[in-house]
């Protein structure tokens, strides 16, 4: 399951990166060559950047490439290190459930109920913020996978 999730998320991130490159290039072309800047490309690029950043953080977490301070880990025995890593993963799961899934879900719901739309695209902002609970769920899946299937992993 992890391989499928990695591949799907990786492809999604590549597509989003290609879309932001094309969008920004079009903005530059329309501004400097056509002397008529596109009104919607800046907003598209902004929302794509949000999605790339948040989904990219979930992907990095799944690859164990996220930022961490490992001063304590190096001083522990392998058994204690394993317990520490499981504890850290549990804390990450709790944070993601509370902040990203519940908090982000509340933000999506609030924006959906209020019917807030973006200025240029008239895109419902709930779609933009949907990446928060989605990313939180992905991180939780990755961390549960680490705890269950990698019981013997060591750094």
C-alpha cells in the first residue's frame, strides 16, 4: 500500500509542479511580451504552491525525509531508540489529527458554508483548503504504516 501511495502522491506532485511552471511562464509571457498580464495566473500559482507545499510535506514525512533533530536518538540503545521513534510517530499522528484533519476540516467546512470564493477565479476557497485534511490523513497513514510495518527499523 505504501508503494502505491508513494507513487500516486509523487505523480500528483509532479503534475502540480508542471502546472505551476506553465502558469508562471504564461504569467511572465503575458506580462512582458503581450503587455497584458493575465489576471488569473497569479491566483492559480498561489493555490498550486499551497497544494505543493502541504502535499510535499506529507510526502516527505512518508519518506522519512522531514526535518528532525536526532541528538537524543544517537545516545539511546536500539530498544530505547525504537520506543522513542514510536512515541514520536504517535505524537505526529495526534498533531495531524487535531491540527490538520479536524482543524483543516473545520476550515473547509466553514468556507464551504460561507460560500467564500477567490477573487479572480471565483473558485470556492473550500477547494483550496481541502489540502489540509487530505494531507493530515496522508501523514497519519504514513505514520501508522511506520509503526505497524517497520517495528524493527532503526536510524
